[in-house]
C-alpha cells in the first residue's frame, strides 16, 4: 500500500452521516516509568443473514485499548473511514463530471475511555501485552507518521485463489490492518504478546492477473479513453455511496451479481484504476486467524 506525502484536504461535497471521531483527543505523553496494559478490542460491525448463500457473516471492527497504571485512565484507539464505509468502496457519479468522484479517506481516532460494555457484550476485550510509558510515547510518534502517510481506506483484498499460498494482487487497508501494524510496532519496540488466538475479517475478491487501466486523467481527461470511461461509470452506476450499513450490503450483493454474471470488476486503488478478470468463487468474507506478532529488535524505526 503506497504511502503519500500528506493528507489532502477533504472536499466539502463529502459529507459524513456520522461525525468522524467526535470525542477524539490528542494522544497523551505518558511518564516513562508508567506500566500500560494493552487490550485487544473487537465487536461485530453488523450481523447479516443472507439465506443460505453466505450464512452468518462475521464482519468485525477492531480497536486497541490502553490502561495507565499510574493514572488509572483508559484509552481507545481505532482506525476507520472518515465518510463511512460506502464512500470508501463506491464513488459518486456526479452530474457534469466525467470521472467518478471518491470520498475516500481513513484515519486513526484516539479518545479517553474504553466502552467495556460494547466490546464485552458482543465481542472481545482481552489483555494482549504490557508496555512501558516510553514504548507508548514511541508508538504515538509512529501513529502520527502512519496517519499522515497512509490515507486511503481500501475495502477489498484481491487474490488469485482461495489457496493460502495464492498471489495477493492487492491488500486491503482498513481498521484491522491498522491494529495489526500497531501490534507489530509495539513488538518491534520490545512488547511481548500473550499466546492467544486472534481472528480478523477480510473481504476477498478472486481474480486473474489485474490489468492496469490508468489514472483519472488518462481515462477521463480530455485525451482519455471514452469507451473505457463509459465502462467504468457503468460498472459503478448501481451503487450508492451515501447509505446505511444495511444498504451497503444490499449493494455488495448487486456487485456480486454483476461480477459473477460478467466476470469483471473495476478497482480503484492508490488513485489508479485496474480491471480485474474475476473468477470463481468471486468473493468471500473470511474470519481467519492472524497470530499476534513477535518483535524484531533489529528492525528499523518506522
């Protein structure tokens, strides 16, 4: 996933249904001698039943919690979409604009408190490691870097087949990936994680080798490819970005329908368009184990 030099200003056209990070605060500076407990937090985004086709989907949201032993204060840190999931997955087709218009950014949110009831009632709240105040402060510096340079949310993982060793064409970049990067950073700083099973959700598309199509200018600009531009717009036409989670899944099934009937998918990734020659089983939502990391003190900084 490409890193960018800075985060672009958000366009006023992009309106969030819910305010991003409403109670967010700056990450505090911890005393070096503090001992901070680190918690794995996970709960279902939404449980969805779709006949027998996909059964019960485990679409989970991940976060990380901290508890300072010196102050007794709790904190939650997570990473999610600025304008909700639909906007990160589907563009707007705006009148008078040829190119699909994307309202897509993701960012970290840090706030005081852990909503114990929310995480415990439906999911997970479990201690995974303990770190020093110094390690916490170093992690906070890394979060700032990560947040300023990794700016676009990416819903889909794209790979060649369901086989564990299959080629991964594109990797997703969403809430769980941020948590995994954070754990890895802590491990590299010397944190030792407990041996517990940790599972994460991935939405995977299956495709033959992707074909590079170009960027917004080369496809939709004055010298662009009119036929290709029309095909991309046509593909995104049924999907509406401003929507509830429920409507998002209705659109997800429209996509599956199109993808299976036409064996095609147009992917927008790191500001570039790709054509995916789709193949069976087309799409899978998996909930699989990703082990907690083991540190490598020799590894470089960021």
